[in-house]
C-alpha cells in the first residue's frame, strides 16, 4: 500500500530521484490501486527547505538514500505484508555492529520475520565508515560515546542522532505510526549508540531500548560523571560470558562472571548495573535475580525512585559469544528479537 500524505520535516529535503531498478515509481491512481513494482524502491534525498511528500514504498524491503549534512546516508525500511494505513503501527529501529550495514542485520536477524508476525515497521540504518587509528583500517561505526578515541581528534564524526531524527520524520510522514510504540535496539557498536546516545538524547521519542553485546560503556567513570539528567525509560541488555570483543575492548579477561554475587561485585559489571539503574531513575540497591534457565542469570531493576513503571533488565548468558542471538546460535533457543519484542510490548510510552 502507498501513502498519500504530505509532511513538512523538521529537517527538510528535496527529492532528487526516486527509482526502482529501471522503472520509475508513481503514486497511487485515482482508484487507490498502487502501480506494479518489479524491484525494491530506492530513494535519494538532499538537504533543502521545501515540503516533501511521503515516501513511496511497497510491502517488504525498501532501500533509501538521504543526504544529511552533505553526507549520503542509507537505510532500509521493512513494511509488513499486512500493514494497514488506517491502524497505528509500532516502529523498531535496528542498529548494526562494527563493519556491518543495515542490510547485514536485515538479513541476519529475525526482525523482518517478526515484523510480519506482529505488524510492525522495522528500520535498518547503515552507519558511516571511518579510518580507525587503533586498527589501522577502515570500518563502519556509529557515533557512540568514545568513537573519537578510535578515530583520532581530527576525524569528522557524523551526527547519527540527527540522522535518526531525520529517518523518524520520514517514517512519520509516510506511515500511520503508533507514537507510543517507537523502539530502538542495537548490536555491539550499534548497541553502544543506542545506550549512550539515543537513550540519552532521544528518550522523548523512543519508548524503550534494548542491546546485545553492548552496554558496558555505562560503567566508565567518565561517562557516569557526565551523564545528563536521568530519564524513566526501560532498557534490556544481553551479554555473554564469552564475549571476546567486549573483553578485548574493556581489558576484562574471559570468562565474564556468571554468578550473581560475582557480577554485582565485579568492577566493570557492578558499575554498569549501578550506573544504568540510577540513570533510569531506578533504585540501584533494589533488584531481583532470576534464573529462567540454567544458563541465564538475569537482574531485574524495577523500583522507581519517582513512581514510574519502567524497568532495567540485564541478562548474562553462559557460554555466549559476541552475537545478537537468533535462536539457532549457542545458546540455542535464545532469540533476541523474541525477547526484546516481548519487552517492548510491555513498555509503551506513557
């Protein structure tokens, strides 16, 4: 189904080209029937100060390119097969890890499948590529807290929060969005961007957040000391005891602690739990420890200091490496998409 509405963006654009393969897309005919599409829609947009009409799209995968601050940025929007423009629809933003792209997590997570099951729109953005002085090589990276340490002080870091706001404006212009159910999730560096940028700078837009293979930057003393005013949002984080990427990045030996008391007393993980709970206006001294499976240790913080009903869940998974689990990898049966979607459904925007 195609949308007809027009919308003036906070950051506005002029359309340069709108094509799919070799065929030009048009808007619906007078009787409301969309034109036939033979390939995925693509869009190019540049900065300007004009009104723009809603994106042209088809159900399934849609690839777009926009220019933000003179930089071409790419993202995918997956539209579920049963999308109904008369019904408010949830939106999930999925952020990939280092050296990934939006296409990587589109193809290697179950978010597209889940979108069709529960009727949600999923956005898969791609980050910018930088030269990393620490690796002597190029890699795609989201601009999370600490990126400048990897790129050096002279690198021009892209404003990925602005990029996210622009994508969200386009989504709102195109679809009937359920404003109470806009969520963000990320893997690895994408999770770092979610937890250190979006959860802090866009808590007014996103109802809840989740990450896998990330979240430990919230343990850093410098970050904790400079945290802005706290927010009352819900956050779910999954880590594995064999996460070699976090181990190398933080200088913490493997395996990570699995026993609850050892996690709480651990210099990095204990600080991460306390800092994150405090930032979310939750009492960092009050928590439950759950063991839904023998290979999970789960911390639940839900004692709000200001009378809200948000929660912070941290799940340590025995034997899991640096992954966004899909149910097939070790440990079998753990699908981050299923876990996070259930979490999101319990935490709409108040």
